[in-house]
């Protein structure tokens, strides 16, 4: 069964719980001051569109698209529930975010993620979908804790 991705979900307590796990795990795997996962208030800003992936009526994944410039977006808050991993949830979410970015006129999307082993699965997903390493963008600074990837949207 393929995950169904919808816009919104931030008011659903189950989605909030999934985001809390994402935030906690990202911060546990990254040195203090270098985890840039967004909390609820960070996701409730006009330049961010938030999406939830659902399987069997339950939220199993999250993701967001932040507009950095008219032609450049950032993938944020990608997370798949532990029990739903390896079931195509992350791929479905990433495909949805990329389609939304294209529809919004963006020609490039970038992302920042960690370098700890915890992030290896996510990095493999991004690389498999054509993302390539790049330098820091936006307000990010290069560090041993972060890696940056980008994808030209064709």
C-alpha cells in the first residue's frame, strides 16, 4: 500500500507526536547548536507548506517545503515513523514535495541534514532521487555536523 500525502496536519495530536519524535531524534544525533529540525511554531510560518503521509488512517510521515526564493525551495522536516520505514513513505513524501516545488515554479530544491549514522537512510534516499552535494545555502554555515544537498528540477 502506498502512503497518501496530504497538505496540513499540524493541528492533529498524532502528527504533533510524530514531529516530536523527529525533533528529539534529530537533536540526539547532532551536536548541540547544529540540529535545524523545526518545531511546531517553526513550521507554522507563511513560507512553509507542511505535508503528512498517511497509511491505514494513521500519520506515518512528515515533510515540508520552505520557499527560500521564487525559484529555490528547501526540503524540511522529512521524517518517517520507525514502524513505517522501508515501505515507501519517505519516497512518496519526497515525490510529493518535489511535485509541489515544481508546481510553485521552483527550479531547485536544497536540503540540510546531519552527518551522524542516524541520517544515513535519509541521505541514501535523497541521493537515489538525484540530489547532489552542494555548499551551504540560506543562513546555514558549513560544519562537521551538517551536509548539504541540492536538486535541479527539470
